[in-house]
C-alpha cells in the first residue's frame, strides 16, 4: 500500500479531477467513502444536486474564516492531498475497508486525530478499484494549522500496519531518500509517445551514467548537452557560480511548446549540484597513460571492489555508504565498457542499484576515492580483456551481495530490495560470461602430475580450505589458471596464499571459483618486467587496442568528441 502526500492551493480544481473522468477516462463511479462528516459532505458522485463548488465551499469553511481573519490573505498550500494505492496483485478493498484506511491515515498524519472535534475537514474519494484519494484543507476549526511534520513517513508507517492487518502485500518502508516517482501525467505522456519510461526516469538514468564517467563538473554538463539534453544552470547573484541546474529531455515539451525542466535534486537527491560536487573534482585529474597495459584499468577496478567489500564488513557506516555510492558509479561504467551480450543485464543492474547507493546515512565520499577513480579509468579503457572482465563481474556479484546484507542489517528495506534486484541481474550476467569460460578452462586442465603438484601446494598454503576447494566443480578450471599463472612468473603456492588472504573464504559457496577469479586479476609478472625493460631502453610499448566507441558518449571526453567531429 503506497501513500503519496503532496500539498496545493486549489480545492475546487482537485475536486473536479477526483470526480471527473480523469485524463484518459479512467475514473469510474467516483464517490466519497469517508469524510470528516458523512452527513455534512455533499457527494457529487452520488447526489446529482451536489456540485464541485458546493463541496469545495464546505471543505474550505475553516480556510475562509481564517482568510477573513488575515485580512483576505489565504493560508499558503492549504490543500493536503494523499492518494493511497494497493500494490499490484492485491485484492480489491471494499468501500468500508477503504473508509477505515482513510480514517487511520488522517489520524496518523495529524490531519484529523481521532476524537479531535476541531480537526481539519477532509474527504476520501474512490474512483478506481485499487486506490482512493484523501483530500483535506489544512486549517482547523480553531484557526490553527495541523501538526503534519513528517506526514509522509507517518502515512507510510500506518500503511505497513494496515497491510499486515488486511493481509495485503507487505511493501518496503522508505527513508525519504527515494527519488520522486513519475506523476500520472508523465506516465500518460510516455504511453502516448510509445515510450516505456517517462522523461523523468530517462533523464535520471542518463544523469547517473554521465556523472559516473566524467571527471569534472564542466564535463558533466558538456556531455549531457552532447546527448541532446537541454541544460539550464542557475547562477549565484554575487559570485556567479553555479548553484543549481535543471535538465530537459529531447522533445519533451508542455502544451505551450516549452521544455519541461527537472531540477537535479528532483531527479534524485544525490543528483543535486552539491551532492555531485562531493563526488566530482573541481579540476580535471591527470590522464592515465594509454597503451602501456590495456588490462590495467580492469585490474584496478577489480582490486578496488575487493577493498570495498572489506570496508562493508569492517568500516563505519559513513565510509561504507561512500563505497556503495562509488559502486553505483562503477556499475554504470562497467555496463558502458562492456560490448558482450550480457550488457543488457549490466545496464539493468546499474539502474536497479541506483536506489541502493544512498540512504539516510551521510556518505563519506573521500574514503571511496580509489574505487571512484578506478571506475572512471574504466570509462576510458580499451576493449574488455576476456578473463579479466569475467573476474570483474565476479567481484561485482560479491559486492552486490554484501551491499544487500549491509542494508538489511540496518533496516534499509528499499535499498536492500534494490541491491538484491541488482544482484540477480549481475548473477545472470556472470553466468552468461563465466559458464563457457570455466568449461573451456576445465577442458584444458594440465597433466595429472601437474594437478597433483598443485594439490600439494594447495594443502600447504590453505590447509583449512583444501578439501572444500578440491571438491569444488571449479577446481579443474583453477588448475588451468594456476598453470598459466606459473608460466607468467608466479609461484603457485605463494600465489594461493596471497589471493586467499585478500578476503576470507569461510563463507564462499564455491571457494575454487573465488580463487580462480582472484588469480585472474593478478598482473603478469613477465609482461611487467618486459615493459620495465622497454621503458628503460627508451623503446615504445606496444600500442593498446583502439578506444571502443560502443562505450557510448558518457565514456568519452568532450575534447575527444570534438576531434572526431
């Protein structure tokens, strides 16, 4: 059951909407199911002689009295509106049940506490099977305004109780950090234009993706404009600095043909200019040289994700929240840098995790600088290097699982659900990429004598985990990986001990698989030595792969786009 509190100042206009046909003739049998006084509230849906104006006057009675007391100045935002909708799949409530819901919500929010004879006037209108609209005028009979502080949260809390008592689907409680949901008008416009998401939702996802990839505030606005999005900044009167901004989607206009603007903070709380500045440096950071090692950004981000997982288990909440925010950026950049068939799953994971990247806990973004910088390196990286890309996917699965658990432990129900949804998409992407790779590695397992030697190395390095690792289906693939690592200059016994020490293995369901991908993320020692020698001798390293244009405009720097044009 979802309540959505808002305020306004046009009583008759809202009444006309509630009892009218709706924007798409979707309203049927509009009528009052509950009111401050059922006998005194004229019902235009049941009484042909009752008019919208008559009902508005009855509701506005205390408002009009107060207006005269104030010398003709009407109290601001005196209309309180709260639609309450059951979840998809719930049974339809009766009028009697909806009346009880309405009375409990006006009591919980302070609009009309039970037994208060001087409370605000209100009505509850039903014009569909699955929801009602509660409307009130927020001036009491004694001339005071009601105490409605945190009314949205109080309405949500009451709905959770009603769900349990009525046997309805139990929804997740929020913490006032969720983005605004699209309005009915926005959804209707998207449907008319044949779009699956509203302009608000589209702008939000594009803004997140661009903010994840760019390195400066200036680049953020430049890249958005290059995508066809209109940008309007608000400047301070004295300093001339940007103090806010709004975005408009291409082709999204109102009835007058003007762009429909959405402020950054109205798209999502962490897309406001101040929250963005906490995550973006004011000046550009130095480029990481390209062409030295195309795999380096992929290793950096994998290592940084492992560090983030450790922080979720050991660090304070502000630090952990900073890592979760950076992980949200990381998912967008991984999706942009990936060209494989599972890119769709990665994009869905990034979108889902946007709700899990923030909570009421204020994030310490500075502590997650390494992860965020590694994510930006990935946005400018070359094509995904095979096994390293799968190792990165494996790391994202582990961190998403840890994020869901972290939110659950702190009662962040909506964030935990969002992290779990992202986890499902990441697991699907990982399985698509890893299953054929692990099968091929198992087929290429080394000679039996080499496997026996690796088993002895394993029992020496990790005696407490050896039996579980040897019975893991991924053990043959791990032996192939150990053989390749040995060829690359690593000592298997020492390497096993090193990668096992990165994070505990006790809770790992498939420890051999965990070790396999951790080893994959390790650098090739022989190649590193060769690069150092070539640098010392003054020779140029081999050129890297060309920048992948499929990563999209969000992963391209403004100056690079201009050169191509």
